[in-house]
C-alpha cells in the first residue's frame, strides 16, 4: 500500500458545507517514482492528451436575409457583427465551444484512477463529467503519476481546512494558488476547476500500486 488508512474526512453531499473532518497529515508517505511534467496521458481512443482543444473555428456564408434579421435576433446580430467582406464575397467567422456536459453535484464514492506501470503513460480522466470518464484526445485530464494527482490544466489546489470546501472556497483556492499536482495521501482533499470552469473536490480514500480510490463531487 502506498499510503496508510487514517480516519479523517467524511465526504457527504457536495452541496452540504457543514460536514467536518480532520486536516490531512501532510507527512504521509507516497511512492518514490519521480513526477515527470512531460508525461503523456492515454486517452480512450489510444491517442495522447497533449493540448487543450476547447474551441472549433469555422466559416459560414452570410447572405442578405441574415443582415436584415440582425436587428431582431441577438445571436444573429452577434455573428453579423464579426462578418468580414473580402474576395468578392461576404463571410463570417465564429467560434463555438465544445458541448458542455450537465453539471451534477452528486457525490461519487469509490471512483478509481488507474496508475501507470513504470515507463508507460498514465490514464487521464475528464472530471467535467459525473462520474468522471476516460478523457478524450485533446481534453483536459486529471491523472495519477508517481504518487501525485496531476491536472493537465494546472487548476488544482490543496485544501487543509477543517470543513469541506464550498464552490466559492475551491474556486478562490485555485485562483489564489493554482498548482499542477498534489500529493496522494489518505484523507487528503484537493480542490479542482474542470475544463468548463466548474469547481469540485477530490478526496483520496485509498491507494496502492495500481489504483488511487477517491470520493469526488462538483460544488455549486
């Protein structure tokens, strides 16, 4: 076992802020494998997660009726406002975000993150979903590597208060002192902000050489 079990956090509904727990013991040991900032993350389609890709750019033609409708429809007005004239035709360029999964504050207990064998890429998980899912190519991911919990977007923050954090608490902690990794230690709680900007927490409940088990929930 990488970390000994200890009594501490009792995770409850992510919306209930009066749950209490003991602060984590920061001296808990963790595995000695070095953390490699450049490690790639295996996605569900066997590709690797190397960059964030949250916007899709494309061009659409703009015709007369679109201009005439702009004054009555705010969305069309926004698209028309960025239209550019050139090359003998009128075209508009717009940017659409990826589809955002609905946010649930349901507590997910006993979720297991698979650790990688030495020399292999760890599996990344998309915590924008409830429960988390294996991250796709180009999607921000959280994964386990060398005794650390790592976020590709660098939006983690250790939490050591004596109560479960609120959404505002986690958002502020990540904004104030964001880190890319936190130590995996039994009953240690980490705040995160997912790729859609939604805050949540990850509470380590157990870990060994193959899996790290956590309780996790979005906060609202």
